[in-house]
C-alpha cells in the first residue's frame, strides 16, 4: 500500500517548471502533496510556457493550480522587501521573496531548486 506524504510545500516557480518537465527528482512532489503558491508564481510559469511556445496550455494550468493560491497581506509584502534588501548581494527576485515569506507564514517548506535558496532555513532544496 502506498503511504501518503501528507506534507505541504510552497511551490516556487522553479519547482512548478521542474514538475512540468517531469524531472525525476521532483516526482515525489507531483502527487499526494499539499501545494500552496501565489498568482505571481503562475505569472512566472506563464512566462515559461510562452517562451516554450506552449501558450495554449496556460488557461488549463491556471485552472488547475489557481486553487492553491494564497494571498498576501501588506505586512507580507513589507517582509518580502526586507528580505530582498537583506540578501541584496544574492539578487533574489521579489516573487521568490514573497513566496519564501508565505511559506514561513503558512508553516510549510519552500520547495525550490534555485541555488540562492539551497542554504536558507525552511527550504526543501531539490535540483
């Protein structure tokens, strides 16, 4: 019998793309896992799809993933700005910063393969 992971993760755009591309290292995150993300991740994912000439898939992906959207407060945005400033040498994106803040807020790990997050706390780093 298959054991459910019963885990939740904040999926950053890197993770979404790797799952979409069937990266075997992300296989265990493609089912039986709780997902949270925000619409900014969907925007970045749409950018990827358009660059891959797969714009026709955007609507379906937004319908499937949109239900996992979590909103952010003004305070979350300020925390994301502070994070971006604190790690200015790493040149983190605002989208990644807000995602990382939301992962902490919702007490889930930030799932990413972005090397900038490899050594940060509360990150499930998968290449």
